[in-house]
């Protein structure tokens, strides 16, 4: 049985790699009337990866999430979201400390303390209504605060919008993530990783539908929204009001 499952996993990985390679070889062209962006010099390549991600989402992730929403009532899905959000607050506290924001870091640690002890291990978010603000930081933002330039925009397979700096940040996030990389129980680790992916996609379940129904170039919209929002996050909102969040965002929540 285990051998059979192993073969299925290997077959699935090969299928994804073959499909992804085929898309990359035939790089997508820029649609007529769409102005190239100076932040996106690799746009044909990025559009191919974007199309691959869109297909993966449409034929795999979204159907799985639809089943997830059908099987689990909303309060359970909210509890799962709160659990992973509380877990991420631990890392956010560390990133805020590395960015020279000890006040934010203390706030984040207090959130973890309140939600873990009084919120049933993080299933309930009692910190937010209690006045402890929610933050979201990662290695990419930390590198940006340290002065590392963003570099060209890039779309990552499976992860979506990014840039050169945030690509390295995403790799560092994954390597330092206890539940993803370091949890000794492999079966539990894989199950939690799958649940986190579904939970993250569930957060933006209806956002993609809104964009699909709008008369816009979805790729350009998501690229521009990502670039603006990342700059806002690194500048701590000093320049302007927060731009809208793109439908998919790196990392787990």
C-alpha cells in the first residue's frame, strides 16, 4: 500500500513538472494594448508561470477548497485560520524584532500569549478585540527594511507574485518554519502543510472570482497590486493608504 502511494505521489510530481516545463518552454506573449512594466522585464516568462498557477488553482486547489468549505462549518474553518494565524504571530514577533520594532514585537508576543492560553491554543482570536493589533511580517519584508532592493518582479510556481528579494525571503521562511520543515513527525508535518495550503486558499476563495468577472488584465492587476502592497508594508504605510490585497499572497496564514 505504501509503495503504491509512493508511486502515485511520484507520478503526480512528474505530471506537474512536465506541465510546468511545457508552459515555460512556450512563454506567454504580452496581450495587445497592455503596456510593459519596467518592474517586470521577464513578463513573458512570468505570464507562463502565472497561467500554470491559474490552471493548478482551477483544477486542483479550488475544487479541494470547495469540498473543504462544504464539509467543515464556518466556525471550524475560522478556528483553523486562527490557529495558523496565531502560529505565524510567533515569527512576526521575531521579524519585527529584527526590523528594530521592539514595541511591535512585544505586541505580537502578547497576542500569542493571550490567544494560546485564553483562546484554546489559538483557535479563538481574543487578542484582536482586546486591542492587540495584528501584524504580518516575513523575511522578504525584513530584507526590505534592511535596505535590500526588491529587484525585478517574478511569479513563482505554486507561490505566485514575488520579486527577486522576496524569492530568497520565501526560501528562508520555509527553511525556518517549524511546522513545514522541522516538525519530527513527517506524517503530521505533511498533513499540517496540506491544511495550511487549503486554509490559505480558502481565505481568498471568492477574490479570484471577482477578478475573473472584471474586464481587466488579471495578470497586470495582481502584479501592480503586489508591488504596491509590498512597498507599503516595508514603508509601514508612511507613503499612502494601504493598497488592496491581491487574491493570492506568498506564505501561509
